[in-house]
C-alpha cells in the first residue's frame, strides 16, 4: 500500500498528458458501453419473447401482406389456441422525425394474447368501444406530453391507406409488462385502417398462441404447409426469431457494432500504451536512481504497470458512469426506429473491467522495459 | 589494526562496444578500512566512476572479487544485490537525481519504503536525516523550489537515511558553485568524523580531494599512485 502514493504522484507528473489519456479511455469505454446497450436493446425484446406465441409472415418478406382469412384457417389447426393479427401502419405524426411504431391490430384477440400490454380495465373497455380510439405506450406519452382523451392525427405514410389523415383519440396508456413489448408504440383498430385500404382484408402478420411450446416447430410447419402453392405462401417462426429478424433488418448489428467497439478499444490501447512508453522513456534516470536505491525489478514493474492501470481505471469509471447517466431509454429511445435502451449495471462493470484490461495491456511493455533497465547505462545516458 | 570494510582483489572491467572490447579497469586491488574517507581521482575515462559503480553493486566486474563487509557482492543475484544495496549503500550523484514530483521529505523517505518501518518510524528517520543536513524546514519543498546546494543536501539525506554501511559519492560537488560545494564537502566530512561513515568519493576537484583521508589515483584503469592525505 505504501507504494500506491508513488503511483499517484507519478501519474500527476504530466497532468495534461495523464488527463488526455484518461479521457481517451473514458471515451472508449463510453462508446463501448453505449454500443453494447444498443445491442442489448435489440436482443432484449427477443430474449423476453413468449415461448407460446409463433408469428406467421409472408414467405417472401414481412413487408408483404396476407389475407385476414388466413387467421381463421390457422385457428382451426391442431395445437393452436388463439390467433390475432397486426399490420404496420407507418403514419407520420406532425413531422417524419417524430418516428414511432404504429400497429393496426385486431384489438380483442391482440390484447388477450399480449398480457404484457398492461392497461386498466376501464381504459381497455374504452379502447375496444371506440373504432378510432388508440392506446399508446407510456414512453410515447412522456415523449410527446400526451394524456388520455387527446386527439392526435397521423398523416398517411404508406400509400395503400389513401391520402386522408387519420384522426385518433387516446383511450388508453399502457405500460410494458416485459421487454417483449415496446412502450413507445401506438396500437389501434385494424378495421379503421382497413376501411380505407386499397387492399382491404389484408394483414401484415399473424400471431398464434400455441398450447405446447415444444410443438412450435411442428405447428409452424403445419401452418406454412397449409398455404403452400397459394399466392400467399407463409413463413412461420417463433416470436423470438421474429423479433430477431426485425433487428436484422438493420444488417448484422452484432458484427457491425462489435467491430466498432473493438476498433475503438484497440485504438485506445495503442494511445495508452504509447503514453506509458513515453512516460517511461522520460523517466529513465529516475528509474535508474530508484534501482540504485535498492528498488527491485518487480517493484519497478508494478509501479509502472500500476500507473497505467490507475489512468485506465479512472478513465473507465468515468466513461462507464457517464454512459450509465447519459445513455438512457428516454434520451435515445424515442426519435428513431430503435428499441429503448440504457446502459445496464452489467455493461458498466464490463466497461470498467475493459478499462482495467487496457491499463494492464498498455503498461505491460513499458513496465517490462523499466524493470529490465540497466542501471549503469541509464545513468550514463543522463550524465 | 582497523578491519578492512572494502576488499577488491584483481578486479577487471571490460565493456563491449559491438565487437570491440574496451578495458576500463585492469587488475585493481584495493583495501579500504572501515571509517575511511577515500578520494578517487583521475582524468576522465580513467575508470573511477566504473569503480564506484562496482562498489555500489550497480555494475558487475568482468573478473576478480569485491567484498564489502561480509558480503562477496560479485556473486549475488540481481534480486539479492538490490536488497543488499538498499541495506548497505548510500549513493550521492553529481546531478542530485531527486524525483521532481516528490517533496524533499518524500525523496528522503524513498529508500525507507523498502523497509518494514512503520509510517511513524519512517517520519522520525526522515526528519533526523533532514536535520543532519540542516534542511528540516524544507521538508515540504519540491526539488524545483530548492537551490542546487540544497538539492544535493537532500540527496545526501536520502543517502544516509537508512544508516548505510558505505556512502558513495560520484562528483558530489561537480555541479555546484564554490559556496555550495564547500557546504556539501563539510557535510560529508562531518558524516565521516562525527557519524563514522565510510565514504568513497570520486572527484576531479583538488579542493574536494583535500577533505579525504586517503586518495587513490586511477589512470587508464590502473591504480598508479596512492597518496596519504
């Protein structure tokens, strides 16, 4: 412990350089934690998916629709307990930048099959009774300052719904009971949209509730076989796979964001390593003097490595703390087609551990150089 | 008869520069009694600093033996040699070599961090050493806040704080003005006479050499003359 003071004193030797190194590590850890939070956000919905729900989309792509009559056919298949459907609406609230998900749903069956959409009985009843009513997540309410009974108007975003605006009344504000449900979406009656659709009677996807999760592959296969060789062939998968495919619309996010995070970390490692090496080079004489005083190689090693570790850890704690405070669902979740995400405690710990790893790796070579320094050569260079 | 503290027998030292071997010390044999104040003189490149480094255990001889006290230091491992230096050697450099980010107190405390002394005991030792060099009032000052002479006195306090067996000084006045040099030499003399410290000092300066009780003259790595002071 008595050497810790020396580590602190040495780190303050060139305060500006130390601070720049600390900040570079902080930025790296901040980015790392934030990028991991984005990935976690995308994966969270998939992880929280129900194992008793399977989703049927068109085999060509989920952007194509299918007849709502498919639902009744699916309902009749063995192992299927309930069926509902939904369609992507894609409307615009005032300005395209106010983007959020809007889904036209079959309200009774949808709310029955998604108990994670938490509504009071009164609000649920009000919504079911009002054809132009809608329910919105509490995240959206917070973002736009809405309240129950507010009238909102969506401009049509997808031409199949005509040209006229869609007015709605907010009849319910739901809370998300799990990550499987996004609290930043708007749900309304499918019939309301269908009335104006140029392709009436069509839906985006079906959701089936099955009795036994173990039978999901067989039931999915049975559904898809039912529509084989029809103009509306389907592809049925688990809700988890459906959620993941939603995320994969952005490309291979794991690889993309993971590569960025690694690039940032490796670059920072070089920056920190170079700083430590410069610092050791400047202190050659001091290290030689300490060796002359009797400091053994291993203590010199730990003093230098400790300095690298200290700088990195300070940067790591700073970066991870900032990420925890600044990257929250409310700051980043609202205005884009992204799931609400925040930096979890786990990612904070991983970020700090990563900074420790950067510190150890960056200090390793300079510390080894310092501990192997030949005293006489170093003193001669200084003379 | 006083027992010899330092015994060098046929010590040689050769440096290798690429493929060329450069002899620096050739068959040097010296015996220094405990409590002596030995001055090492000679022109640049004569090997006096190399000899001092060998005595300090920061360099190894190519041949011969070096015994200091009861220890044959030429055979010690690097780790054992470092521990031996910490216990037995106090080294005073020409350029003081204080650590700039540490105060005078912390610089003097540096060798004591390797011991098992408590914080309180370390403080007592440091203040004693600073009192001996008359700089107790500058304990909280950083090297940049001290004059050259004061810096060298702090370096001397650092060298004596562990109460070492042997004090080695490499041109301790080489970077000082005449007044400061005189103060440092008086201090070294006091350490020898009053505190019975054995001192080996390398110097070019005849005035500094006058303070030593014995002088050895080196030329081209060989002991050429032994002069009683």
